C-alpha cells in the first residue's frame, strides 16, 4: 500500500520531532475516486489498522488516520463506514463519520453508513474530540464535543475542490474554533496528482491549526507537508473565560 508507506514515513518523522499526536486526512487508506472502497474496507483488526497500531506502540505516539470498514447493504449497494482510526500506544478507538457528504452533486450516503456517536480521547493531559470533513458544516457537533471536555478537535478531511471551496474550508474551520472555543486541527488531503473519478472529493490541501479565538497559527500549502504546533491549554481556558459561549447559550438542543 503506497499510502501506508507514506503514513509510516510521516509518523516516523513526527515522532523524531517529539510529537505526541500525528493526524492524517480522511480516506488515507484509499482516496475517493480511485476505485470501489468496499473492496478495500476492513475491520479495525485488519492489516491496515494493525500496522497503524503497531507504529503507535513502537514510536509511542497517537495516530489519527482515515480508513474504511465494512458496514451493510442498502438498496442493493454495499456500504462502508467512513472511519477515523485513533491508535494509542496501548489502545485503539474509531470514530464513524456522522454527516455523510450529500452535497454539490455527490451522495456519500449511497455508499457510506452514517455514524451516530461522538468520540473524545486523551492525548497526555489534553482531551481531544474528533469530526470528519463534512461534519465541519454542523456547529452543534463541535459545541457538544467541547461540552464533553474537548480542548482540541481533530478534523481529518478530503475537501472537494470547486469555486469558493478553499474559502469555505478556511471560514468553516475558523468558525468551528470560535463556536467551540477549542483548537481545530484540520488535516486535508493534498491536491491529487493522479487521475480521479469526476466529482470525487479529492482535497485542496491547506491543512491548518486554528486557535480557540479563531487565529490560524499554521497552514500548509496544496502539497504534502508536515508541521508541528504546541497546544496551549491555558489559551483554551482563557478564551472560554473571555468568550463564554458554551456557558451562555440560551437554549438547549431541543430549541427550548
């Protein structure tokens, strides 16, 4: 697997630089538009995930990476789960993308079963939440993750290109940081250099880290890139004290 070799290379480089966590994009296992995903989907004890977990143990690092697992048959089609695998040195978890990408003429729900559970996980003393790609258009998910204790929300993505899409990516990641007063660690696929199926969400690059007060403190270009950012938990605390939107919301999820 060429993508797995790329993951191994970047995990090793991140660990050598002292990273506690390394984040890869949605669909790292196999990019959208490159073939049927149900044919590569595997359980989280399959060879792809097993190798990721082995790397996490060997290098003592948390790895977040996009993959696919088998789901069900719907309207005669074999569906998959769009999974963000979270591999710790001593454990593994998965988040299944909640909001399927049924937009801009693409209908992910035809082939992907939506998830239904929020996930948080620790990295050292920091509590992280996770969302995937199209989830970024749904503010409540990020607010709820923050209320579950998340100080950092990781966002693997394969953001479809198109008119205004890069601007939307930048705006939405900053908005979700402000909504949740959390860091957003947004990792998008680099711009594809190979041939993809028309309309497939293949990434625009521009992975970024946004602070709880909405500042972009790091941003990649359109190609593959590794950068590191230190998370300041005190900034999360101070931002939530200064802008207490989580505490001040005047209605609950039922609109009351």
